[in-house]
């Protein structure tokens, strides 16, 4: 699909802004952002940042300390805007950036916050084009920019707070965004993020009506379902969760738009409820990372698809223990399965 010139101009202007801040930042992003992938595919963005830090790779370039940190932080968190958009991460996933000790100096300045989120947003869009199966549409530009504005605004509004007070203020503000974004996040199992508005009939109302119709199958409405999650969805982050929720919703993994006659399996909602049941306490704001370590390409293998669609999958998920990791100040639920 051809991208409108106005959107290409928007991206171009952002790239010019980053270039004017420092001409080396974007070329170095392209060079370094995935260097950790051969060593740790699952957490390659963090691995890339660690390699940069441990080997002092940025010290060889004409970058100020803040410029180095903005480049380092963009590499470390370059997956976050995309996963917020596709529903795998919540807005509250951004708390990991705030808690990052290396980036504290950035969050004290409106100028630094602005250039950081502009750089992160621009690189996220550019990075999508690096995958042979990825397609980008005009609505991506508007929606990614909305994510940038939301995060930048919240980080700016709280910059005068002390650290602990700011942490709770961010939790409340980001969680409120997530509560308003929940129906979109659930609808990402139908690939709303990719195909919304790519044809006149693919409207938000269509996708949301599919969710409402599926809930009606089990005798509840959207408000009752949302209440059943008790707000715990705001802290949940999925890794490799998109194929899984797509399979639960429609019975197959496909990169195609929804049809009007498609029916959604209510098992999608039971999955969300099961995940939220595992979240013990959200009074102390921490992220909960659900990692689905299934073999590569599992969603094209019949035995794995049948397992995920079975009652046994949710039973097994309930049994997985959660573990607190002080290095991330987060909880992890590692689901691994070999058939």
C-alpha cells in the first residue's frame, strides 16, 4: 500500500529533527540496535544495550552524555511502542524506562523527554520496514504518534515530582490510559492494529462489535468483562503473545483482515481472565511479564494449535509459578511447552 506524502513528510521532519540534534544518532541506531540478537533473541534489545554499555561503544563518537543516553535508551526500548500498539504491552510497560537508572537524567528535562520520544517513535516506524513480512499503512503514523504524545505528556507532567511520588503518579496515569485502551488491546487478536481503516468497512465499530458479539455468546457484556479483570490487565506485558491470542480468537494464525461473518471464540476472554488471576497485587506498581516460550513457528503446527485451543492450555497456564526478578523489579510468568 502506498503511503501518503503527508505521512512520509511527517516522518522525514522527525528524522530531520533528530539529525539536527545530532547527525550520528540515527545511523548508529541502525548499526547497533540488533547487535544483541545472536546472543539473546528473546531479549535482544536489552542485550544490544548491554553490549553497547559494557564495551563503551558510544564513546568513540561525537556524542554528549545525554545524546549517548538517548541513543542507548532508544536501542534498549525500541520494541516498546510497537508492542503497545499491537496490544502485547500496556502503556504501563513504559515504567521500565522510568525505572532505568541509566536514563534518569533524561526524565528531568522537557527538551530531553521530547527528543527521546521523537527518536523512539521515528525509529519504531523505520524498523518495521526491516522485516520482509511487515506492511505499514497510513494509520500507523497517526497511531504511533498518539503513543508518543501520550508518553511524552505523562513523563513531562510528572517531571517535578520526587522519584517515589513520580512512580505512583506514572502508574496511575499510564494505567488510566490502559483502561481506556483495553478494548483496542483485546481487539488486537483480530489484527485491528494492522487493518483498521485500510478499507471503508474495516472500522473500529466493526472490530469492537466482534468483541461484543463474542461476549454475548457467554452471556456477559463488555463492562462486566472489563470489571472481571479488576484493572490487573494494566500491568500485564506479553512476549510472543500475539500469535497465541490470534489463535485463541479465531482458531488460526493469519495475516489477513477480518471478515464480516467471522465469529470470535470466547476462549480469548478466558485467557485474559486467567492471566489477570495470576497477578497478585497491583497496589505496589510492578510489571508482570508473561513469556510464551513455544518453538519457532509453532502457530503453523497442528499439534501446538490444538493444544493452545484445548482446555489443558489454560489449566497449565494456571499452574505456572510467577517469579519476582529484582533486576527488573518485575514479575515473570515463563510458559514453555514442547510437544
